[in-house]
C-alpha cells in the first residue's frame, strides 16, 4: 500500500496507468482503523490490477477538500485521473468490493 502526500499524489494517482483506490483517513477515526486491514487484503489480492493508497487527510487537507471528502474513511477509486467510484464509511470487505464493482 502506498502512502500519499501532496508531493506524490499527482504522479501516483492522477497519472497512474491503472486504477487507484485512495483511502482518505485520519488518525482519530476508529472506522478508519477498522477498514485499514481490509484495504491491505484488497491491495494484495488485486496486485497488478489495482493500486491501493492512503492519504492522511489531517496532513493534507487541501487534497481532501479538492475532492469533496468530508467524512472518514472515504475511499475514492480513480481511473485515468478521474474519480469513478466513492465509498464513504467502513464496510465489510464483500460490501466494499460490491460498491467498487466494475471500477477496476
């Protein structure tokens, strides 16, 4: 799983040649901690087809604001630099994958 910053967001997400699932999270968010191991599993299972990345919204509020992220966790799926799916809140793995279905 990739850790995103203001310095690498464009290169790692917007310019990526494969879909990127970005987890907008904060340290003070219990549901964010619940979804983290699920995202690690997804990163391993879909390696080569999907990049999974994390962005600490407290450290980079300008990026979270740019994409209208107001609740945590928010997971945006980017394809060709555009948001194609958004999931807000912690979900079990099967529900998260169902909401992302077709996005990658």
